[in-house]
């Protein structure tokens, strides 16, 4: 892509590295006045990292950012706002107890004599901005009294109150109804007419083709391509987005799939998911794929009793089991390795051996007292199986790499000898060597007869490790795929709601 001098904002060769992960590797992006550029990519492609760099939350390790061709730096969020860059996130960052006007002008309210806030001027200016975007909202209203859609309008009004030249919309329709989405489209058209350069991030292909003038595709933190929406079709965009092959880091072994172990019927939740029904067999790895907001994690947490479904039945070996808490799930033979290992999976300030044995204290205790020798023996057994790399088992988990922390969490739940293990994004944020180790162990578990549910946003992982795949979209099962139907294009099409691959 050649540099376009007409770009309001441009990134060129931008890199960003975190421990063990290269989030951005020389990416490029251009935003133009009066146009919407869609930033497209799988979960983990680097989109969120770019947004954080553009809003001053992260600083790039290399590359350049220019506005009107002049180099700029955003060392803080305020510096980005001062340069005219603002973001409207999926979950609006506003304050419920403040009025609409106070939210719009928070941090830059008009001032009267002696530096006091000029509330009359603030109310009048807030009313003018809201009227300009077609929002019929009283600026004196408390934010907590507004609908989600109206809160988005307030967030947009706030963006316009600082005279933003670049407006970033990150999954802005995730929580909106179809009517509210149409209203947002109208608002985007108004922003274009005002000459704003808009970066629009969405997993929904119908939105992208409806609203975007240009596209840029990221894959694995790298720039793949860019162009005009009028010059590309859905099939070509999908190929750009997922164009990878499954390689040696997915060592799926042939496992003998046995009898049905788990049957879930009609699981529903008022806001998160609806009518989830599937089966899982002995020795099977069942993949769950979906885009942001698909409801996969919410369903898994309900299945193990963290949240309550409004209805639904769980059967283990044909017997109905009532699961209203994680303890009951463990008793039924179902365990869950969460996506956020740092906050939900492990206690980072505790030693490895105590993390591993925490759910198994009944096996390592006598007369109500834990026996350290038993704890070490149990922890040693399972950490060896996972090839944990640590100086000692009494080292704190927080001193380990991300991959080894994940191994500790998996070891903890394997030690309770479950029938079913749910792995939610099991290799998120870990290096390729640790990924291969986790995948190898998953195959071993399946070969030994354990049933595995794997939630993953990585298409190669889903394709390389799953016997079957359930695709979720907007809280419902969009498809169940296996064999020849299991392709990258088919996964993305069902997940994005654009039908079956041709």
C-alpha cells in the first residue's frame, strides 16, 4: 500500500510487543476525512492494540503515526484527545451518576469567572451537540436513566465536544437493537458529512459492507491488505482474514471417540444465550468458535454453575444432574479452565503446589490439616505431565511465564480427575512453544478418554484440534460442523452471519 497524502491519520510500520507476544508487527493503516475505514481481523489480530495506541493507552515500540503528514506522539490519553482522536467503545466509559452534559464535558467544561464551571453554557452547548446528531436527550438527565443506545449517543456527543477529527468506533452495535443500529448508521453518515475520519471495528460483515468506504485487514498482528469496499466481495475478504494453514503446532492425534458423556438440552439465559443443545462423547474434543459477543464464555460459565440459566437440562451418562454452583459441577465431573488465568484461574501470589492442590484438599489433608508432602506429590505428578518449567514447586505462580501459568491452571483441574474439561481460550497470550505443549497434552487427554470442550477464537487451533465444531453467533448455535464442512471460510461465514460457504 503506498502512502496516501490525503490521509488525515496514518500508521506506518507500527510494532508493539508484550512478553512472549508480538501484538503488532509493522502494521499500516490510513484514515481519510469524510470516510469510514473498517478494520477487519479475527480475535487477536491486533485491532484492540491499535485502538489503544491511537488513544494513548499504549505507546508503539516502533513505526510512525502521522496526522496530516506530520509525525505525532500520544504519550497519554489526553495527548490523543488534544490531537483530535477519540474512541467510542463497545461498553461506553461514562459515569452513571453524572448528568448527560457533565459526561459530555467531563475534563473540558466551559469556564466562567474565577475558573468555575459555567453550567448554563455547558447545558446549552451540550444541547446543541445532541441536536446536531439528532439525539432527543435532555442534557440535564442522569446517565443512569438512559437506554444503552442513548448512552452511545452521549459517548458520540462527548467525542464531538472536543472537536475530534478521528472517531474510532469499536464494536459500537454489539448491545444495540436493529432499530438502534439503523439510527447509528444515520449518525455515522452525519459524521462523514462533517468530514470526520472514522475507524469502524466490527465482526459483522453486513455492517462492514453497509457502512464502510475502505477496509484494512490485519492477521496475527500483521497488515494483510487494504482497499475500497466497492472493489472486494465477502469471499475475498474472508480469505484475507483467515488465510492460514494448520501446521505442526496442532498435533491432533487420532482418538477413539466413545459413548456419550454429556448432553446439554435447551440451555437459555435472558440476555446471554438461547436454546443451546449439544452432545459430547468420551475421548472427543468439541470446539466452540464464535466472534466477540457470541456468548460462548457466558454459556460455559452457566454450564458450571457460575451463573444460573433460565432453563436447560444437563445429563451426565444419561442421568440428569442439577448444577447450581462450581462445587456441584466438580462433583458431576465437569471442570472449567477460564480465559483469564491471572484473575480467575490462579492465585498468582501463592506457590505452584498450593495452586494445583487447592480443589483437591480432601485428598491431601488428614483430620482437617493439609499434609505438605501429599500436596507436593500431587502437584509434581500433574506438573510433570504438562512439562511445567519452573525453578521449584514452591515458587509463586506470578513468577512464571504466561504459558507456564496456564499449565498450572490446567494441572489444578486435572488433579480432580474430571470426566469433562472445558478449556476457554487455552492458549491465549502464550508463546508458540507453550501452545504446542498444551495442544499435545489435550490430545493425550482425549486419547485417555477425557472429554474436552475447547473454546477458541483462533481458527487454526479450532481446525487443528477439534473433532467437531459448534459455531455460535449472538447467543445461539449457528452451525455444527465436522469433516469436509470444517473450513476457515465456513467458520467465519457462520460466525459473521453471512451463510454457508459456497
